[in-house]
C-alpha cells in the first residue's frame, strides 16, 4: 500500500528527506489505515507478553522465594531474555512499517527513534525532566552530600543495570509506530497505550507475594495498584516526549534519570543527620521552595523544550 506514505507524512510534514510518499490517487477521500487501532493495541499487548512471560519459563529467571532477582545469574539470564524479546518486537515493527507503509530503511529508523539520534532534543527533555526533580536534586547533592558517591560513579553503575532501555525499546520504539500507522487518536496513543505498559508491571505482585509472604494481601495489592498508577503516568509522559522528539535516546535517558531519583518527597522534613533543628528547618524550606519552583518551570517549559520540528514524529499542528 504505497499511498500510506502520505498518511505518515501528516505526522511530521516538516521532516526533510525521511519520507518520500507518492501522490495519493484522490485528494478528496482520506486514505484508510492498513489496520485498525484495535489491532495495533493487540500488537502492543502481545509485545508486553513477549517481554515478561519468558521470565516464568526458565528456572533461572522465574521468581522464587529463595533466589533474589538481583542475583548476578538472574540479572544475566533476564538480560538475555529481554534482549531477545526486544529484538523480536523491533524486527516485527520494522517488517510492518516496510510491508504496510513501504517505508525506506531511513524512515523506519526514524520512526524507531534510532536515527537521527536527536542529541539536542534528548538533552532538552532530560533537562526538562530534571526541573521536576529540582527539590530532590537539591536534597541529594546538597543536604545528603550525595556528590561524594559520584566519585566512584556508583549511581551511574546502578542506573546502567536497570531495565529502562529495554522497556523504552519495546513500549516506545516498537509499539508507537504501529499506533501511528493505524491512525489511532493521539489522545488514546498518549493515555491509553501506557496502561498496557503499567499493566506489564502487575506480575510484580506475584513476585512480591513470593518474597514477602508475611505482608497482608491487601497491602501487596495496594502496592501494585500504586505502581500501576505511576508507571502508567510515566508511560504517558514518555509517549509525549517520544512523539515530540523522535528520540529513543532521549526517553531512555529520562527513564533512567527518573528511576535513579525515585518518587519526589512531597511531605515531611528534609534533614541532615549531622545538622541541628534550625538547619534542618532551613533545608526543608529550601527543598519545598525548589520543588514547587521546579514543577512550575517544568509546566511553563513543557511544550518549548520538548518541541523538535526536524525529528518529531507528530506534526506541531496535530497537538
């Protein structure tokens, strides 16, 4: 269906040289998508299953009350598993883009967020996200003197061992292009598809029950619901950044940064173990002032810092 190139063009009419669609036969009738949005969502759900089901097929990666998921042997086995899963999903999406949209390799790489790298947009959205954590950054580096840990690059090593890159490859790079091809509403692409990303973490409920049998089921369930909420919210944010910048590198960096920082503290005091009460009050006031100021700065700069006319996957007029 060569004419589908014209469908993709509307998502980024400013991009130079990636898409070379032929003229549609009729300008009056809209071009039909190659498959429905429901099919694209089913594909996304299938990708999620391909990602985490292999964890339960091997005794090395299967959750166990006696084997920690942080054990080196488990980490190595899971890395092999998710690497294969991501390769399968990326190849499947590439074949879909080639078959149903007749896209060139460069156009496919663009939709996958691989090339161009979009380094400047990646730095901009990382800075944008850091604004949300202005208070926690102040607490970590100034109050807790966390800068000392960076002399050994410990936080960086811990971040590299996270699963953020694999999750972004699967849930952004591999999953969003089929949704664009299906002409799914932008609102559902932003806010509905991340629900599958959030639900893919539900299996942690089973893992938590195995390793923490003494914790009440209600508390474990509440923990999983809370995790579903914030992972879905982050998925929407990551989708937004990916579609506006077309940068897989950028969303990987943002995901790793958020995992490194954790959820911001929104109540309670910020204290220095060696400080007196007066100093701790000053630390606390400074933290919350920066937390609010950072959130306001993020809100004011959300659209400007995330905009990338050259590499974005959705045209500015579509937002």
